[in-house]
C-alpha cells in the first residue's frame, strides 16, 4: 500500500520541475517573437537606450509607416496564397477522391508515380520550370507565382486526400448510390464535408509554403507591385536599415496572417494529421 501511495506523491513532487522546464522551453521559443513585437513599438532612441526591455510611451506610428511600405507586397501574397489554396484543393480533392473510390486500369501505377514525385528535390526543377515559364511568356506576371505553387503542393495534397478518403466507410457511398446519387453528388455531399480536417491541413501547408517562399519570386518578378512579402521585406529592410521600429513593425504585420490562419485552422490541422474529425477523438 505504501508503494502505491508513494508513486502519486513522487509524481506531484515532480510536477513543479516539469512545469518549470516546459515554461523555459515555451519562453525560449516565444522570445524572438516577443522581442520583435516589443521592438516594433520603440523609437530608435528607445531601442538604443533599452535594447532588451520595453519602453514607454509606445510608438504605434511605426505600424502606419510599415504598412504604407509593405501593403502592395502583403496584398500580392494574400492573392497568391488564396489562388494557390483554391487550385491545390480543387485538384487534390478530385484526384484523391478518384484514387480512393474508383477502380481503373493503372490506378496504383499512376498513384505510385505521383508519390515518387515527393522524392524529387524542388531545386532540381528550378531551371526547367524557369525556362518553361519564360517560353510561356509568364515571367513577371501573377500566374508565374501561382502555378508553380499549385504544381508543387498538389503532390502531397493528393496523397493526404487519398489516404484520408480511404478511411471514410464505403457504406456511406453505397447507401448514397442506392438513393440515386451520382459521382458528383458523392463528391460534393459526402466526401467534401467529411474531408474538412484534411482540407484544413492542406490549406495550412499551402499558405505556409506560399508565405515563406523567397527565391522563386525573386527570380521571376521584377515589377515591384508583384513582389511577395518575403522579397518585399528584403527591400523594406534596405530602406529601413537604421529605422528599427518600422522594420520590426513590418515583420510583425507580415507574420500576422500565418498566426491567424493557424489559429483558425489548428483544430482541422490536428484532426487531419490524426486521421479523424475534430471532436470525435479518432
């Protein structure tokens, strides 16, 4: 009996240590972001006088200065991310549904070829992709930013969609077919509503990829109005090399969409990774 009661007691004694260690890890992970926010509301004099500590009064005008300079880059990134998500989800959901629920000649071979594309490094397709976009006269246009992202994201998205749809009970589709539902109705009324977790996962992965892409937009875009956030911030940094407040305010504004998207899609992302519907525990 003493051994049984001793184990919970040891666990309770260890809890403060575990909490302290986890708190240190969380603080270490969040500190760069907190430092960025703290610096974004300082003047240059405050930044020099108190590098590590907050300063008052807060200079919120830095955000107005930063927004005026990064607004075109921000809008372009939002448009590219939205179009990439729509294109990727459209292609991946249809192909995943077909691979999971329809038997046709060469299905496994074709899916294996798609999966094999995961082993091809992105850098190896850079020159052929650039030549293709040049020959199609798409350089310095919006499609040159969107189409490669769709092509690059749809491979993993198709694999995720097919794997998820295969877990949906076949009885649901059979029952709908008995009631006269065709392929389009099966896709819209059964497959899509039940696939919201993996759709959220694909959307989050796609927007992270688009928002963080630097080299490709730098290579194919010379028009300042078409530059995306990563490339625009590099020019923004050059313009504000000594204006630390607006510079960090620009970084903060650029990070907000990813923070908001992950906040709203996190439950779908976790459910998609776990292979179940949010709230079902599966």
